[in-house]
C-alpha cells in the first residue's frame, strides 16, 4: 500500500523517503521538525530537507515568476535525491511546485517530471485543511486558496495512482497521526527496520493511550481526526465521479 514501485524494489535498502505535501499553512514545516525529532529519538539517521521555495522567496524578496518555477522544482529534487541513506523527511516536493504552477499560472508542464519524482517516495503524507490559516510573509496567498490547491494536489496523486495518507489533528495530535502512518508502513518498507519497530510501537502506544484517555469514549468519531487512506480515496473518488456526472 505504502511503497512506491521504486520502494518495492529497494525494501532492504537503508533509505526511506517521506514527502509532506499540502496547501499553505497546513503545518508541513512544523510537522517535519516533529517527525525528524521523533525518528531520531529511535536512533535512526534522519535528514530533513527544507522547502526550497521558502528560501528562494526570502533571498529574492518576492515570489517566483512562471519561468522561474522549473528551477525551483529542480533544486528541490536535487536536495531530496542527493541523500542516499537513512530517512529523508522532505518539507514539500517538486509536485507542490507543479501544483502551484498550475493554480497560479495555468501551467501544467511541470506535472510529468514531478509525478515521476513523487513515485520515488516511499510515503506521501498530505496535510489536511483542519488547521487555522495564518499569514507567513510572501508565501501565503490567503485561506481561500487552500481548498483549490488541495483539490489539485489530490487529483494529481489520484490520477497518477500514487498512494497517500491524509494527516489531521491539532499540534501533538497531528504529529501522532503522522507517526501512526509511519508505524503502520515501516515493516512493509524495510525488514531491516524491524529492530526499531518495537521501540517505535512503544513510543506511539503511549501517544495512543494519551489520546484515548483524553477522549475516554465520550466523543463521537470525527473524520478530521482520522487518517484512513482507503476512506479518503473512496471519498475523493466519489467526489470526482460526482463532478464528472455534473459536467
């Protein structure tokens, strides 16, 4: 379910790539730091790849133009795929550059290469829209754009047949959801990680117990706290069919 075609051919390799994708102000950067720290606490070698676009905007004092998008996507890819061992936590990927090129400039030319590169990730975590939007300088266009960007992203992944997991939750709950996603997929990704699986489950079980104690069966099930990929895909597929029937 989790491993890409590349990942399946390298299950025994000591390399696991995880991409954090999503619209603006959905917690990618904060989550990337939290995931890195959690995995490092297990003694794993983890490389955090920051967002190239953020650095580009800070350095140039503006957002990129249409013809500058490709170079940003290529720079992001180079940083990701230059890491050849350990765990790679990538705060976005070239696919997000392709999505924003489509959304802002109506340029779909970056999708093909970005989707090829996305298939090389072992896990793709898509951020839910349940966090409150907050301004962040040049990179934030407003809360009103998030749904459109999220739709384009999910559509790209869905049509390319790339599996993903949607991560919801506030603060620690969001990190817990991401760690559960990794926990569920880690044995499938690499048998060599089995030595860490016991301790990983122990740490996550403490988080699970804390969340259960918080709810204590008194609250109803909420979709925004669930990260069931199959449910997400069924829902999204249904929405696509509804849109097609209306056209």
